[in-house]
């Protein structure tokens, strides 16, 4: 119960979602994409400004929603697809955790000082 880890399959919704939606409304979005919300996958939804995230997961006995609200900053735009059509795309656990912590795997880090 209440367990998410690297063994789960994560699917990120490519469009912004109203975070007032509950379990039934999020399940409706999943079903509209010809998927089953009770298939064991974790469905990830974000709002348009990318400062809030909900994860919908079926666990033994019922649905669980995990909710994350960023106090500062935003989630990476790269979590959304560049296309403007709605749909789910897969994401690995480690990528999801890095994005939630504000670390972007593809970003190159700039040096703070010059070696001369």
C-alpha cells in the first residue's frame, strides 16, 4: 500500500489538466485514450503552469492519488510532449523523480568560475 518505485510503469499525460479533478474525472481522461486506469500503471497529470502534479494509481482495493505542489519553480516543460495533441507517453521512474526534484537530466551545467 502506498508504494511507487521503479517497477511501476509511468505514463505522463501530454496536456495540462485542471487539478480540481478527482479520481473519476482523471479515470475518464485515461479511458478517453483507450487505456484502463486499473491496469497497474501510474498515470501522471500536471496543470498548465506545471507547478502541480497528480499521480493516479490503482492499488489493491482502490485508487490512490499522490499530489505534489511546488512551492518554488516549475516542473520541466520537457515532461510535456512538443506536440499539441493529448495523449500519454511513457517515462522512467528515475526521470520522473529527477523532474520532481527540479533536476533536468539533459541540462548541461555551467561552471561558476574560470580556471586561468
